[in-house]
């Protein structure tokens, strides 16, 4: 099968300083080269927006994808299979964070009617060809909005994620179940259910939809003030359970007494490299969105070098100390190796300490909240249940992606759990 994969991100070809004719000729040659590869039975991935961005929806597509598809059709041998377009959705866990996970969803080949699948005739006018390109581009744009679950803005995007979380927690509560944390595939599938239902009802029941999402935002604000997650309304978090109180005390000792010295070491040992990475990314990045990639590349080089330098200095210091105080046993090699791994470990502590500290504070807060704010928690439980019923009412009669499990999870409709 010959295929053209379409994903909503753009890989830019830079012809800075070149004239318009030069850029057009370079783009034409590039398009012909890729089309020829597809015509020979290979796969090619194209990022058709013409720009990269951080919006929760694809920007207006360029016509390059349509031009490439038609050119590949023209170059395909008569008896060979025709090229197809495979839409691909990229779904990020936390897109704004470096190292965020991404789920790549490969959808079935696009089914085009004859008017869209047939290349424009060679004798057609330039305007007629452009109109054909625009029509296919419009269809690609429509499909991509669906496969990436595009939303109007980040506020609505967040509200949908908030909705799928509270729905899962309420389903599990009503079933008396305690399902494991959802993996990324389940999160995307559950969001797809929310997105599908929203788009099916936003035009037919606009007032009900807006009222429901307004209540979701208020519920979210209340939960944030208490520092709680949805499932914590029903049961204490693991480290805050009454029978694990001792573990919570040990966690507090570890996070607030034992880790701070390592944290200080981490800042001292890794700060020069961190500043260098920050400065290089600021100066070298052409756009703000490129800073994370530069930090990753430069950091992968700068930090190991820093740890090696720290290890070398510590080993030399140990050797000097051994010269001054020979009665004190020392091992420069062992000391240097230990310093190298301590520097690396302290860097990990620096990156994760804030999260560990917040998690510990949340565990303590949940314990206190459950004893001191029972009325507030009961009100939030009732609100979650009413929101669940509201979503259920609006989704009645809709065909939503995935299948609901008895414990509240969302799985693929085709999946069979033995």
C-alpha cells in the first residue's frame, strides 16, 4: 500500500535569503521527490499546516498535502495500487512540559469520492487546479479537526479533560470499584468520548452544554482550593490512608529532612550547566517553542560533562587531602565515581523535589480535609454526582467511542479482557 500520512505539525524548509523563484523551484523539486517515493510504494509523512504552534486546534492548512497526493497519483504506474491518505492524530499528555508523553493515533485511510481522488486534468487552468487543491485541503482540514480532537481554546480543552476525570471517578464510586490510574490510551479515548458528545450536542443543546461546563469549572475551582483529585473524595490517597500513617510520617522525614541537603548539592553542582543550557536555548532558539528541544539536546551534553568535572575535582581534592593527611585513608577513584553519581542523582532530586513536596503536602492536606471539612467534601460528592447525571442525560442516544467497563474504565470497543 502506498500511503501519505497527514499529521497537524509542520516541518519547515528554510530558504532564508533565497528569492521567490528559488523557493518555489526548491519546493517543487522536493514535492516531486516525495511523490515519486510514494508512487514506488513507500510511505511518507507530511506536516501540512505550514507552521508549528501551541493551540489546541490545527491552523489553516496549506495546499501542499493536496498537491503531493495528486502528484503521487499521477506518477503511480497504471496497474499499481493508488496512494491513500492516512490521518494521524498526535495527543500529548502535557504538551507544555519537556519530556511529555505523546500518543500517536493512526486512523483508517481517508475515503475520498471520485471528484476529490482524481487529479486535476493536465490541460485544466491554473485556477481550476488551485480550486481542486483547496477542496481536498478542506476535506483534510475537516478530518484532522476530528482526529486531533480540536477544541475552541485551552479553557474548553481543560474543561473536557476535567469532565472525563470526574466521570471516571463517579462511575468507579457507583460501582464500588477502585480501578488503576488510567494510562494515556485510556485518557485519550475518554477525552474522545467527551469531545464527540460535546460536538454532537453543542448545536442542539447549547444552553445545557454551557451550563454544564460552567458547573464543571466551578467544581474544578473548589477541588483546586482543597488540593484534591476526584477519586480522593471517596478514599484517602495511598500515603494518607489511616493504616499507612506511619509511611506518611516517613515520607515527610524523607522529603523535608533528608532530601534538602541533596537538593542543595544538586543546585551547587548543576547550576552552572543549567544556566548554560538556559542561555544557549534563549540565544539560539528562533522561536519560543524551540527552546525545549534545544534544552534537551544541549542538556544531554552539558550535564554529563558537569558531573564528570565535579567527579574529577572531588578525586583531585581527595588525592590532595591524602597528601596532607596521609593517616586518613582515601580512594580518589572511588570518591570520584561516587561524586559523579551523586551529582546525577542530585540533578534528579532538583527536577522532582517540587513535585514530591507538593505530593506530600497534598497527602497531609487530604487527611486534614477529610476530618475537618466533611461538609465541604460531601457537597463536592453531590456536585460530582449531579454533573455525572448531567453528562449522562446529554449523551443519551449518542454513539460514543470506546466501551465502559464495570469498574469505570474506558477501553477500546474491540478489546476483550479475558
